[in-house]
């Protein structure tokens, strides 16, 4: 038998062996890399995951700071509240659990599903995802009795804000509510379900009032049952805050404004402290703490009297004749006016083809400056405004604090407006007219001011010329923002004219023998009326056409000084509408003293 060796046939097995060796080497490398990835690169992560299966960490909520009035009465407090959370990794059937939670709590299933969807993005699987808040004891008992059938449900104890006086202080305090997506994105200290200040001091002082959360470690078994807890970091409550507001005075002031749309502010002129700030109509800030129902929100939002708006700082109005106090101060300080300057009022002032009327159609005759203030003669101030011109008025008003925010610690304050030629050209592309200057001179036309600005200006007349920052926090030191350019002699002249206005002018309802009270009324038109309509009485006109009623005042007795400013929307005349209200406020500030016939004017 002759057997021949085939050299080609011997090559195939050798190549296959090489390929097999390469394949084995490749698999070895692959397993090595994977092993390195799991053990080295992700080792700490998986180790942490394993530890978390046994030890969980959870934050401990901190209490928000309590807010008091100046006498120690609690205005904003914290109450315990029970919420229902869902720990996702312990929940076997999320859909069935959400259905059952909806049945227990009467929260719509769509709302729970939305909460679950939002929470999945922000809450770890072993942390409670809040589904429902502020549970009643009846609901709590139902959940506790049935929770064993729905693993993953957990009752969570939290703090809930409560405002004992609701509407009375809501425009000062504002409210807290659950943080929205934007707030969560901006603030690392917030977690889903946390509450933050949304309005008022709760918003402005958020970082002061909010505490610091604590941290605890919880040991759980394979079924998620908790066995031991250890506090790793103690929570710290937020700082308590004492306000300048006097709750008793606030309630008294609110009573005077009952049924009206308007505001009254009481300010200490030397410190800038606000003792009362009432804006009506108001709203109950407790409604917002746990989420206001849509129907109630719609009702508040669509209310034509705008109860949510703080009229003291967020609303601006034509100041009417109250502005004549500023025009006097400006005219004296800039040399356009002397005490002895007189004008003749025939009941109107002709400018070109138009006659600008005085409120007193028969005219005041020849009057000097003090008499013009006391009787609030329009013609006198038309002539003053024409001499000064709108640009000087604008510049001077800026120096006296008009057209800029007062800086009070409340959000969304409006600056008001004192127009100029430049403002009108930019805003409307039109030239300014002299007639507009005459309107501004008596606080009408384009000029707008907030009641808080008026209170700050009157305070500067009383305190020696300092524009004080209105303060709501009792521990804040007084802040002098600037000084008005007015001599002491000129300030006293204006204050004495205000006293004369009370004694024998348009603010006679404030007259008292036991205190020095000065005032200036204002009746600001909201629409231009025909002469026929102007002769109608206020109550005969449609509400929205009635004038705004102003009364700006100061009171002094026994070394104490106060400024009280009242503005009633569509209230008609400042003296008849605001007078009784402001008088009642002074009766609270300066209670009548038996046997005290007359008190000398107090000099600060």
C-alpha cells in the first residue's frame, strides 16, 4: 500500500487552531474588561446600591420660622401635617396602589398619576414620593388599616403653615405653597413637595424663614420594613421674625375700611416702621398653603375688585390734590414760590382755547400760598405748574422720592410715574403740551403714585426731611434713603398749612383739641367727565366713574408722631370718605384723655 502525504490538507487544522486561540484570547479580554468595569469602575456604585438596600438615608424636615407682630402675637405658625408617600421599590403594583389611594383620599386618579410621573424624575426609588397631603385622621386610620395589602405606602409627618388671622394680614405676610418645577431647578435646597414663600414677606424673607433639613439613616429589611434609625444631622428651624405691625391696630384699621376697595397705611415717620398696612378687599392666605382649588382661584383671579392685589404698594393712582403738598415743597425749594405769592382764582384758568376749572366753580378770589393749600385751590397750582414746567417738576419729584420704589420688603412694588417731555416722546412719540403740565400740577393726568410713596413723603416732612425706607421687620435698623431738598422753615410752613386744613379746611373731620393733626385731602378723577356728569353726586354715578378719595395726614402728641394715609378707590371725596376712617385711626393711636383739654403741639 502506497500512501502519499498531502501537504495542503495539513494546513487547514493549523489555521483553525490559530483562529480558536484568537477567539479564546478575545473572550478573555472581553471578560477582563467587563470584570474591571463592574468591580473597579462601577464597584463603588454597586456597593452603595447594596448598602442602600439595607440602610436608607432620608431627610428630616425643618420647621419654618414663626412670624410675630410687634407685641408677640403669632401671625404665621407651623402645624403638624400628615402626608401619604409611596416608596417605589417596595411597591408591587403601582397602578392598583394609586387607584386605592384615590379611593381613600378622594384625590382624582389623574392627579395622583401626574404626581407619580413628576416624582419619578426627582425622588429616589427608596424615598417616599408624596401623593397626598394634609390627611385627616379618618383617612389616616383607613390607610393604616389597609396599608399591609399595598406595600410601599408610608405615612410622612411634615410641617404645614397656618395663618391664624387669615385675611387680616395676608397682604403683608403673603403665603407659602408647594415649590414648582422652576423653583426646584433653581434651588438645590428644595425637594419635591417642599413649600416655599410665594408672596409677601414669606417670599421676600424665604432664606431667613426656611430652616435647614436634617438627615437620618434607616435600617430596613428585604421587605422594606424599618428597624432602626440613626440621626446623622439634626434639622435646624428657620429664624423667627418679629414684625413692626401692631395686630390690634391692624384690626382696627381693617374695620374702618370694611366694604371698601382701598388701603390705609400707618407709619412711624422717624423710624420708617409700618404699624398697620391694610389693603381691601383681601383674601385668606391659608387657601394657598395646600394648593388652592381651581374654582376658588378662578373666583379670586376674576374678581373685579382684585382682592389679591396689595393696593398699598402694587397699585398706583393719580394722587389728586395731595400732590399739591409736593408742588408747594418743590416750588419753595427751587425758588419758584414765596409764602406771600398770591393768585386770583375766578373758578377757572384759561390756557389757549381751553379753560382749566377749579373745583370751586365760583372761585377763591385772591389767595396766598397757605390759603391755596388749605382750600386746595386748583388755579393757584395751575399757575405754579406753568411757571415751573414739566421737566422741572419731573426732576424735583424724583428728588422727593416719586417715580421710584420705596424699597419696602414686599414683592412686586410699583414705582409710579412722574412724566416728562422725554418720557412722552419715547412712550407715545408725541410732544408734551402745557395743558398736561397743568393737569400734573394738581395730581391729575399722567402722574401716578402709590399710597406707600405718599406715606413716605409725608413722613419726610415730619421727620426733618429724611426719606425713610418703610420697614416691616422690627429688628431692622432705620434706613435713610435720601433727604429731600427742603429747608426746615419750608417744611414747618407746609405742616402748619396741613394743620390749618384740619382746623378750617377740607380735612375738618380730623380736628381734635388734644393732639396736633394735619391733613390734606385729594379727590382724583379716574375718567374725564362731561360737565353734566360732574354736577351729579357721587352715589348717582356708576361706581367705575367715581373719583378716588385720598387723605394724607400726620398726628403728634406726647412725643409720638404718626403718618396715616388713606386711599379709597372710587370713594368720591377725600374729606367725606377718608376723613371718618382716618379720624378713627387717630382715636386708636391717641385715645381721648379725660380732663385733658388741649395738648401743645408735640415737637419731634
